[in-house]
């Protein structure tokens, strides 16, 4: 495998990490007012922990939250149990994005090192949720970018290839899912399939999907089916999500559409959300669709998370207050971060605190 500059995944997609050694904690459960005024914005009732430093990566399950902060050169990985962060804080290692959480473990890259020929290398590390005594195990030595996992395997985008290994451990040579011919300097194979610069890695049934440029591709998880182009999305920044049946995307008019996975190439798409406000970080589960929306671009302070059932809606439901910087999802909760300038009163990222908040996902 090649070891080149690390490719960062979309924050969507999907996760990252948390922790609190010597961290100021403020757990808050604000109560709604007795009688909100008619026409007033909905009151967001959320839980909150406040941590020191600028949080650069976030991931979580229903109990534990993981983050990478800016205290170290490449970031420090930390975690805590959300409802008792002060009493359960843990520090792990210096790292950078992405951090990925599965049901039993969490995975994160080591700090970068220079190899003998002057290139940069990383090692993907693994630590059980039960703890690794500060010594995470090496999972695979590769420049890991976008990450995802199903019940049995971890998948990742390397510099130009997509690989997988069993969650139980990686063999010396990982399974190759999709590859770019090494003699093609344009990063595109003769049939137009591209694996380089993979910005998101998505899984459904027996297939893996990835985004390169503004094109969505797919291949068999076990590498047995040739990679093919699914569709081209005519936007400068591709925002997609996938479940077992459909692909969802944000079009050039900021509307959310869907198409059946098997027929996206010849489908104009079914409109589900027709509000024209700019959107990113699209996510889907059995409850519905979630996304970050900007009421006033280019002002990031106007960003909040909205929800819509999979059947579509004319008035999406507001789930968070603003601003929302990072998002993470567990089975039952939506987590997000926003900056808190109260620590110093300055606008220095290094001096700021970050609030990590969560709300229950909507009831189906």
C-alpha cells in the first residue's frame, strides 16, 4: 500500500472523538418555558458538557462521547461518559481526524511520522471501549482517510485504494475492495472509475459507495464486482447519504432528493425537502434525514440541524440551536459542538471552550 498525505473524510459522514483530563465540565439540562409564545422559535431542550480547547473531531455512542482537541500539535484524543464527564474523563493519545466508533472499539490514526524516503506515514490504531491502558493496538499501517464499518469489517479509503479488514484484526495484507491503476496519473481508470481523493465512504447491503470529485461510485464489499459509476451530482461540493434502499443528495438548488440505489443512473430523483436554504452534512437512519442548514450564508453562526421523515416534508423540524460546528450520531442521540467564548472573552480558537451538546433523536 502507498503511504501519502492523509485524506480527511467528510465530517459526515459520519464520526470523531472526545475526552476531559483537567477539563471544566458544565452539565446542563435547561427546562422549557411554561407557556411559549405563539409563533416563537421552538425551545431546544439539550444536555451539555463543556470542555477546554477547540474540538476538531467528534464521535459518540449512546453513553460515551469521544473528541480530539487542539491542545497537542496534532490533537489529543479524549473521552468521557456523557452524563458524568467530570468523573469519567480519559486521555488516550495524540492523533488527528478521523476517529471512528464501532459497537466494541474505536479507531484513530497515530501522529504522522516521516518514512526513510521522506514521505509521511500513519498507523491506524484500535482501542476497545473497555479501555487499552493508554496503549492502543496497531490495526493497520496505512494512510487512512474516510472510514466506515459494518457488523464484521472496517473499511477505509487509502491514498488511491479502498480496503477492508475484519473488525477482529487486520491481516498483513488487507482485502482490496477497489483500486486505481498505478500507471494512471489522472487518478481515473480507463472506464472512468476514480478512487483517488475519496471524500466519503458509505455502506449499504453488500456494496460500498464512495465520492470522488462530484461522482458517486460503487463496488462490491468483497471486491468481486467491478467498480461502476452510480451518478454525477452537478454541485461543487457533493453531499450524499445512503441507506439500504436509496441514495439521498443535495442538489444545486439546495433541495434534498432521493433515488433507488439500483436505478439512480436513470432517475431524476424524488424531491423530499424543497427548502432552498444551503445544506450540508446529510445523514440518514430509520427515523429520517438530518442535515446542517445555514440560514444566512456565509455566516456560520446561523447553522443548525434539521430533520425530515423519509417520506418528505414541507416544513423540516429544527433539532438544535445555533451555531452547529461538528455533528455526530449514535443510535438514539444527535450530538453537536459549538464554541463558547466565555472562558477568555477573546476570539482565539486556542483559548476558547467548546460546548458539546446532545438531544434525543426524533421519535419515528
